[in-house]
C-alpha cells in the first residue's frame, strides 16, 4: 500500500509539471503571435494545436492510472480477515438447504445410508452447510506452505444415538459444529509433504451429490470415506508425453467402526475411552497409492492402493485390518466421464465399509468368554457423469458393500439390530445438478437403498431429495 501511495504521488507530480508546461507554451504562443511570418505562423499554429492534444492525452493517461491506484489503495484499506502470522486467510463455504422424502424408515432422515423396517419421513435441513478456511504461509525449505480447514453443522446427529453403547466415528461428536477435514502442506515442484484429516489416500475419488454432503454419497455402500488423521508424502514422476506417475504413502490412525463394543468386562468406562482399537495396538496403520495420471481436466487416470493396520479390541483380541484397492477415472468423451473404485479387505468398518463393523462377536453363555471374527469384505462403486453444458450435469451411480455372510451368520443375534446383522448394503442414486452461476447450485436427486441382514428379509427405502446451495 505504501508503494502504491508513492506511485500515486509521483503521478500527481508529473501531472502538475505537464500542466505548467502547457501554460507556458500557451503564453509563448500568445506573445509571439503578432511578430511571426505567415509561414511560421502556420507552423506555430500547427505546433500549438498538436501540443495540447498530446499533452491532453498524457494527462488523461495519468488520470486513469491515478484512478486505478486510488482503487487499489481503497481495496487495501478495506477490513480483511487477518491471521496472527499476517499471511493471507480466505473464508469459503457452501450454505446448503436440502429437503427430503423417505418412503420407508432409514437410519438418519436427512442423510440416510441404511434402510430399516418402518414408516417413512419428510423434512428439511440446513445442517449440511459447510464452512471453510484457506491459508497461505511462508516459504520453508524451498517449499510453498498452505493449509485448509472444513467444518459443518452435522455434529451430534441422530446417528450418534442409532448405535447406542458403541464408540467410533459416529460417537465422537458432542456439539453441532463438526470438524470435517483439515490439511497442512509443504509443496515443492514434484514433492509434497503433509498431515491431514481426510479420506483414505487409496480411495481418492468421490461420487457427485448436492444432497449427500455431511456424509458423502454411497457411504457404507462401497465408498471408503471416513476422515482419519494421516501424515504422508506424495512424489510425482514425469513420464513420456503428458503423463505422470504419482506415488503416495502415509501413516494413518484409523477410528473404530460405528458398531464396536466400547467396554470389556474387565474395563471401566473411563479406561475404555482412552484409545481406540488401532491405538491400543501401539502401531500406526500404513497406506499407499500409486496412480498413472494424464494432464488436463479431461484426462484419464488409473490407480492401485494398499492398506494395513493392526488392532487390539476392548475385548482383548488382536486382529489385522487390510485392503487392496483399484480406482479409475475415464474420460469417455467431451461430455461423458466414468469413475469407478473397488476394494477387497478385512475389518474395514473404521474406513466406511464392513457393514458398519470390523468384526462379529459373541459370548459363551457358560464361561462368559468372548469370541470374535474379523469380517472379510468386498465392495466398490461406479458413477457415470454426463455434462450437458457448463451449467447442467447428470450423475448416475451404484455402490455395494458386502461382508461374507458365511462368516457373519454364526454370530447373528436373533432380534438384534439391523447394524449387528447387516451383511450387505446397496445404494443406487441418480441426480441432476443445475448451476446458473459459479455461486448458485440446485439439485434433484433420487436414491434407492437396499439393506440386507444375514437372516430375514432386506429393507428398502426410496429417497427423494432437493438441494439448493450458495457458494461463497
């Protein structure tokens, strides 16, 4: 702002000098007008007429620069969001209203992921509104530093009480404001080091939806999505042509599945809340991802990932959680894009799979000893996106999460909850999103949920949702 002010003063000084020169020239012409010859008089008149024109153009140019510089000074003097470090901070967000009609009972009316037997519901919510902060920091070790944070207002939701008596992702929120994701990066030309709270690195793609935001679309139906603390490194290697190879590895602290017993017979409630089952193993989880990337928005990509984390449950049993994944994004044409992701693993409840659980368990009625069985799991999702124009797009997607019924059946609880006996969860969704401007979004979405217990009949629900959002 000081530099701009100095430039403005210099321009004002130049303008005053040119005005003085113009006044002196006009006086000289007036004094010498009577003593010049006809020829010299003509030349003097031409010079005098040309000089004011050139001077006027120069004055006009200086005035335009003054106006621009004055505008810049006014912008700098406006009240800004300021961090203690004095580096830039930007506030972003999505103010979102969604209305819903559920033809049958679901786990959470506004953000359903599971169908259960019972009557339907109708309502509206603004709790999926998202607020974000983006910040840039100093150069460090030759790298650019920046960070971001996202929160929403879906904490302490109905889902906290749906799995009563259990800890994990759904049991950690006690206030309406909820931390969603966070990132802090050091970025060089081809290398990036970071720590974050985000989805697994081996599940990089997200289905598109405006009515499923606080819980991502196809959650618990093939989309491994849960936000966990991670610290990792990404390396990009340039290949022939415009392609590149991206290598990524991270350590991760995986939360417990929603359906996880929090207290063993030998533990008090305060002891059980100290650490989750991954933390009690005293070893972090490890995840990797390798991807072949194209360049540009219409480029295709292919990736493969892996994950491993030891666990020790509150029941005193040790088990391992692992997964192998594949993902791809194919640009079929200018208007069509196909995205897919698949996984095969075990004990994936803490990542958003496994039918809400890492393992099944039962107690021996005579000895009271607990037996557990980590559950094998397979699933994935696929989405076809069609862009009619820059303002209108349509998305159709299907997702499936399936634990092995043969492993779960012997641990089924007669009369138990849908969560405990759930073996397969499927979701089909279709939506159309209209964006008349960069800041306004409208959507109509249909979802069909089918949740199948290991014994008994599956439960179905149709979900019709409307979304209206304002981005800022």
